[in-house]
């Protein structure tokens, strides 16, 4: 039995992770570390479990980070945006020689975290990064294909659509804006390249995708790190893409429009005698319109779907597998927080190897995670993650499979 500290533990993702960890029986103590101590205490009271406590924590303070994680066996970092806080938090965790898990989906932060691999190895600790839905479950389902279903994985296309959460914080919107402004990595024709969302290179990747239980939507290029990590661990792969959408589509278009207008800079400007960063105005305006746009779209509950299409060959014949993990009534919190909690449990029980900083496909056995999900995750009357698998053979014939049942 051990202590886990969840940084940002009363946020949308962190609170789900805390709840999952507290009921898992793996940890003797679960600490919710958050800058909003009042909200953290309310979560402790709501859970009503003696093994859960709250601690005030400021992600911008190295001293505060060290104090929050002291005495922990594992740290789960749910503080966003990761491009701002991820590297500085991992630095303090490594220096404290504590094992680490996060749900980082920022590309530039992921690259900085991977650069800390040597330091983590010297400290003798393991850091599992990007253990959410995409990245996270997506990586491990691709690895499952490579390990168990195909002789050679050649193409991986990852799609995701989600939205409708009751609350969305500024950090989430800033992450989306950040993702739209940067060069977006893709692995095309067996080599790394980048595209820009609003230019022809990015537009050429856009496509209509049918998502199980959610609908058909146009998805656009996302800078999620699977496109840079999967090719490093799966030799011979020719293509890895990541395309997504935040629901409702009008909300996604609002965010894209603000980026196109150029009102998302972080450099403050003077407005009627006050210094205001355009980004802060843009985020506030976007969030002020969110509820109206959800109502107009009839989006009354959280929903989402992760879809992974994996193509390759088996015994010299072309074969494809389509994985879909969808939900209604559950959104980003469950879709990201539950996998994060599972990864943290695997870390605590010695299932994450080797030492160093690794994405999921570099240090987690997919079967270990799926087996743990069967015992620790319940959705209604079903156990485990709600993954549907479709196999398409060389002749184009489709068959629903239950390999993970």
C-alpha cells in the first residue's frame, strides 16, 4: 500500500482520477493537491473516504511542487496546460525520485518531457507520459495490434470527437488555441513532416468520419504526440495521423475563428488604460459563448468517441482493425481520468517498465492495462473499457470481434 498525490486533483480530469484511485484498493492514501483548496476539500467531503485528503498546491512554485509530492510513491499530474506546467513539474518529481504519470497531450511539452529521459534514468524512476485517451489508450490499442493481431502495422489513423461537458476551464481552451497555432506533426510516407491547420497542408488531411454513437463529423489535424512516438516504437510503419474535433462543431469553429483573427496573442496590449493579453480576452469570450452554442446544437450531455484505424498485413495478406471507444453521459473527464488512474495503478504495482520517460507504447503492456480495467472499471453492468473492435479482411469483409471481452 502506498500514497499517490494527484496534482490538479479537483479538476475535470483529476477528480475522476481521484475517485477511481480512491476506490481501487491499490493506495493507502490519495492526496488531492490543488491551488483551489476549498474545492479540493469539497471533493474530499463528497467522496467520504478516509484514505482521501486535500493539500494546497501551486504549480508555478517549485517549492510548492516539492512540498505537495513529498512522501508519495507515485505522482499523477493532471495540471494543464502541459506546455506551461508539464516540464517544470516533472523536473521536481525527478529530483524528488518519485515515479510519475501524466495525461500530457501537448506536442511541444511531450518533446521536452522525453528529453528528460536521461535524468529520470539517473534518478532511477519511471515516468509514464500521455496516459489518457488520445494519447494513451490509442497508443496501447495500436501496440496491441502490433503485438497480437498483425505481423506488420503500416498505417495508423487516430480520430477523436468529444464535447458537452458541464464545465470547461480556461486551460482546456488555451490548449486548443495552442494546438491550432503550431506546426502540427504527422508521419506521412514513412517520414516525419508538419502541417499547418489553416493552410493547404492541413486542409488536405481533413475528412468526414463516422463516430460510433456520436455521429459523423469533419475532423481536422491535431498535434497529439502519437504521431511522433508511435513511429519510434513500431518499426516499418508508413503513416500515423491524428485528427479530431471538439463538439459541437460551431464551438470548434468559434475557437478556430478567434485564432484566424489573430486575437490569441499572449503579449499584453493597452485597453482603456489597462494591460490586457488578447489571449485572456479570447478565452473568456469563447467560454461565454459555449453554453449558447451547446444549446443550439442540442448537445445536452457529454459525449465522445475515440476511433483508431490500424492497417497492415498478416501472413502476407492485407488486414485492418477499427477500434471504437464511445460514450454518452461521460466526457473528457472519464475518457481521460480513468486511463490515467489505471496507468497510475500499473505504476504503483511495478507493471510500468523500464525506467526513464516513456509514452504508453514504450513502457506498458496493453494486456496489463486491459486486465486491470476489467477489475477496476465498471460502466453500468459492464466491466472494463467500452472498446468495440471491427476486423476487415483482404476482401473487404467486416466482422465484429470480442478479443478484449
